[in-house]
């Protein structure tokens, strides 16, 4: 395991983080300095991140046992005002009035602490509680966190899509742990092959992927449905909105956190 530390200026934290995620970083930790820390398993992955970041970097090799130790120190994360994401094996009590959502820690998948996950989770919970969607689609589900947020916030059925078999395995395990397997299903089917429309569509993915999938995201959103998007920096918002307007979608809500943007859209009347 290789640990990379990228020295950045405070104003560049969001931009460099986005470049690291786009280059394949599974998780980015911000430390004092500020310094952005990323862990990779191969020299090729390290080189890709170093090239993408374009800033000063330090590196060190880690003992293989570090991976297990890192997972052991994960703790609960407040995703929304009502939902706490908690790693299995952690015995911390959830505050009164909060709903606990279990997830199995895995080096390959996030722990819900990134701003984009919180942005998407807040919008998902709110729309599920307000609208009670019957059918929900989570595109790029990863370990299934947003799909599970939807499932515990409404009574509808949820389908999560991901191209990574390991992600689907993690998502299914998390659904089972939370006793949601009856309403949460996961598939490796590409979005382009999904038929039918959904009352709520979720996608927390990098901006370039959202731009690429814009047409299909609009297609699978029901006429009275909503589309929740996250994973992009605020500065990319106008570019993405212009693309989505061309697909017949209109912005009806937005949220920002740490330089990241969350959007809620609906099909426009003329669409």
C-alpha cells in the first residue's frame, strides 16, 4: 500500500480533490496544512494520481496490516439530520431520534463522509419523505448507501446500478445487514439498457460521467419524477445544467457544501 500526500492551498482543496477522484481515488482525506491524503495499491495508480493532481506530493510505503487498522478506526457519520451511517462492528449508540444505517467497511468504497454523499443523501431523504416514490433508481450505486437511504425513507422499491461487481457485492451485503434486501435490488446492467421510468433517479458520480449519461438520466426519469445529482464541483454546475436543459430537465433545487454541488431537477412541462 502506498500513501500519497498532496500539499494544496486552502482555496484549491475542492478542485484538487475532484481531480483525484476523477483519476481513480477511492477516498481522499483532508489533513492540516492542508494536505490531501490518498492510498493506492499499485505504482501505476500512484502515477495517475500524481499526474492528475499537479501539486507537490510526498509518498510512503505502508505495511499491509495498515489497511485493516484503517478500517477498524472508522466511526459513525451523520448523513442527514435523521440518518447515521455506521460501520458494522462499531458499538457507538445512535442519538435518540436518529435512524442507524449499517455498512460493512471496505477499503475500496467510501464511508459516507464525503460532501457529495451527504448532499445526495439529504435530497434523497427529503424527496422520499415528501413524495413517497414507488420506484427509485440509483445510478453508480457503489456500496449502496443512497439506495438504502431511499429504502428507509419511503416504501418504494429501489434498483441500484454499478459496473463494478465488487461494488454490487458490497451493496447486497449492506442491504442484507439492514434487512432491506426485499426492496433493494442491484444490477450490473448499463443505464442505456434500463427500460421504464422511475419516480426518483439518483446519481452521485463525477461530472464528466453525468454529462455523458445526461440523455439516459432524462429518459428514465418519469414525467412527474425527480432527478438528484451530485459528485460535481460548484464551478461545473452551469455546464451540466445547460446539458440537462437540452434534455428537457429544469432545476428545482440545489444545495452546496465544501465547494461541491447537489442538484434536483424535474422534466419541464414542454418535455
